[in-house]
């Protein structure tokens, strides 16, 4: 990071995720670790946006390209957009390995600079909770969709604590002695994350009802919340400790889809 006077929160967010790029795919919930989970993601995407059939799609804040790859699997023409060149380098390498023809571009998801009415589908996973100005972002995304185009948001409240969070913390404290290692880098990254989180719009946690309201205000028709993410969570649970799996299953996680009027 830098202390330059013009160094903004947007820059800070970009640099934080760039620094996480090297190990990003090691975490369950970022990369996909089983064909069971891949199938569950395909089912969720197909349920809300249908088959690709050559339609143009934009994966906002694509990171290392996980959702972009899933969209490509389904037959979409995919553009993956991210503000971190380190993330995009990973995404490009993975696409090349799979011989997937995906266009990756480095842009700000809140200010894409893409042509108006140029996409049939926009998908974003775990981006909305980091937005600085969701009203402006949703207006931007609305403008990128063609009439009848669909927006799918997969996100959640990763801030609020519940009984499962406390259970996980107790379990980790009790078992820490067996695995304890020095992790100064992890502590620094955690502090950076908390510092950023305190200043974004959804600092108290992204809730589905608030996102639905903002999407409707942006002009999107009848946003619908889908809470049925259990197939994905069950597949991910096989790669987690049991307290972490319980916490994930009890969190406020959702998919929201909406359509641009014809």
C-alpha cells in the first residue's frame, strides 16, 4: 500500500485483492474443488439466466475467473472484468489451460467503460458487499444490459455474527494449539480487510431486501431472491471443517435475479 494523498479507497480495495490473488484459489468458496459443486453452480446459473446459446455475458469482478469458466461451460460468450491485474493473470492462465475463449479486461466494476446495451446477461459473485456506491453501480449495470437482459447477483451478509459463528470461533480456539504457526501476514491482511469493510456501503452486511430495493430503484423489473443455495453449500462442506460448514449453511447468503424491461 501507499500513503500517497491521491490513494483512494478504490485503490486500497484493488491492492488488497491483488495481494490475495496468489492464494485466492486455495479457499473453499472461491475456487471449485469438486464436480458436485461445479454441477450445483451450473444448475443455479441455468435456473436464473438459462442456457448460453452464444449470448453475451459479463462477469463483474471476475477474480480468478471461476464464474467466467462456468458461464463458458454453459455456452455464453464471456467477458470477465476485474480491477486487479494479478487476479486477471490467474484467470487468463486458467482459461488458457482449459482452452476457453474468454475475454478478460481490467476495469472498475462500478465504472466499466463498456458500451451501453451490449450484454444479454450480467453475473456477479461476492462483489456487491464491497461496493462503495451501489446506486451508481446498479445504474451502470442497468445501462450495460440489452432490453430483456438479466442480472444475477450471488452474495451475502458476511459481517453479521450468529450462533454458528461463535461455535466456529470456540472450536478454532480449542484446536489452535494443535496447528498453531506464526501467521503475521494473515493478521496484517485481516486488519486490512476490516479497515476496508468499515468504509464500504454495506459495512453492516449486505442484506437481500436492501439490494432488492436498490435494484428496483435502478429500473430493473421485479428482483427475486433465491435462498436455495444448499446444493452448493453441501458440496463445499465436504472440503471444510464441520464448524465452518455449519456457519456457511446458516449465513444470510442468496442469489438475486432481475430483468431489464423490454
